[in-house]
């Protein structure tokens, strides 16, 4: 393997450690810890795992972390009532509504919910006010996953200014804010999506390649310029053997995990990319822990800002 592994877990631990004094100081001064409310609607198993991780980390960091769990039969109006209550709560500085919402809520449900979250408590950076501030490079609460990736790149000494960054995926939660954050760090940015013509060629021009599409092993070695930095955001739960056969050789560690558990979380990036890239984030242990660390950091920022104590 040629590529240097970018250790998201280590950087996430650093970010958490740096937030600890602010958590302690806020708690002493306010007489309560910074508070985070996570809303989980329905029974999506992957969402339940992510939410558990976020609650555990928040609790360990000294935050108040409350789970508001609603059944999949919840109506959009009922969810809006909950968001309104959390907007008014003095104990909660951050509100995160876990995506995806159940399809039965309708195609506009997520947008309507994000519109309704108080921008001062919008720790996922999805309210249009915060998105607008991000466009203008004055965001204080930006989407957690792309913010965490910027922290990883900067702290790992990866050159971003002047680099050509290519992002595969244009979602509101990852691809678009990633493009803006890289632009603000002075990268030249290209965004690819499902209609991009000759995507492998465009990707292979990247100095920094970020893939966020959710297709196991999609980014093949031919997509990658030798020595490029590759960030793998994708997390696909794979349980079919054909995909595992395509990606992991017999005897590999990841394959052993699959044999033991019957499923595997797999990134967008094919493992053979490690032979071409200069630096690479692993899945798991790359972007995932950073997303959680930035959620905690954003909650502390929201608490300080709401109290008028931000620097
Ligand atoms: P999303 O909303 O489904 O968006 C997927 C994007 O990928 C879309 O822009 C889509 O293009 C593009 N796309 C899909 N297939 C493509 C293809 N064959 N070629 C080119 N582009 C393609 O997904 P998301 O919420 O951004 O999440 C993406 C992945 O990241 C998922 O696996 C998700 O689980 C993971 N994720 C991980 C973390 C973490 O903390 N590790 C956080 C968030 C997300 P169009 O717009 O043209 O349809």
C-alpha cells in the first residue's frame, strides 16, 4: 500500500479534547451544560446506529444530549410541533433532525423541517440562513461532515490552497457545502454528479478528490491522479457476497469481518486506490468520527453564541 492513511479518529479526538475547556467553562458559567437534542423519526437501522454514536459521544464530552424518538407514522405537522418546542427550549442549544425522514412524510419534508429549525440552534448547518452565510464565507455553523473533512485536511498538512479539488456528489448536506468550504480555502473546485460526462477523467485531474455518493467501491484506481489525496465519505452497508468479492481479496481483514458479521460498511473508494493515492481516508475510521466531533463542536459554538459569550 502506497497511500498514507488519514486518521479521522485521531483528529476527531483532538477536536473533542480542544472543545473540553469550553464545555467546562460554559457549564460553570451557565449553571448547565451545552444541550443537544437529536430527533430520530422512524426505524431506519443505519440512522439508529449513527444517532446512538452521536448521543454517546455528546454524553462523554459533558454535553446534555436528549433523544426525541418518534414513530415512522409521525406526521410532518407533529414533527414541526416538536421542532417548535425544541426551538423554545432554554436547555437545548443544538437541534439535529436525523436524515432521512420517512418517505411517507413527503419529498419536501426535510426542507420544511430544516427551514423551521432556529438558525441559532442549527448545528447541522442546513437552515437556509446558515447555508447563505456559508456561501458568503461567514458561517459559524456549517454542515458537520464537510467541516470535519476540512479539519482533517488542514491538520494533516494537505495542501488545499491552489489545489484542484474535485467532489463527486452534490447533496445539500455533503457535496455542496464541501465545495464551498474548499473554495473558501482557495481550492479550484469542480463538482461532479450523475450527469457528469466522463467522470473518471474529471476525477483524475484532482489533487484532492472527495467522493460522497454512496456507491460501494465506485472510485476505481483509474479515477485517481497518482499522489492525490482521496477522501471517502461514502458509507454503504453491504450484505451481498458479489460486492465483497469484487472489492476485497480472499484473506483480507475486511473480508474476515464480513464473514464474521454477514455485512460490512464500505466506502465509495475501491481499496486498490491505496496503490495510487498519496493519502486516503479509511472506511470506517475516516470521515465518520469527524462528523460526530464537529457536531459536538458546533453545539458548543451554538451555546456560546446564544449566551453572547462567543469570542
Ligand atoms: P445523496 O443525498 O444521496 O446524494 C448523492 C449524490 O451522489 C447525488 O448528488 C448524486 O448525483 C450523486 N451520485 C449518485 N450516483 C452517482 C454516480 N453513479 N455518479 C456520479 N454521481 C452520483 O447522498 P449524501 O447524503 O450526500 O451521502 C453520500 C454518501 O455519504 C452516503 O453513502 C452517505 O451514507 C455518506 N455519508 C457519510 C457521512 C459520514 O459521516 N461518514 C455523512 C454524510 C453522508 P445527482 O445529484 O445527479 O443525483
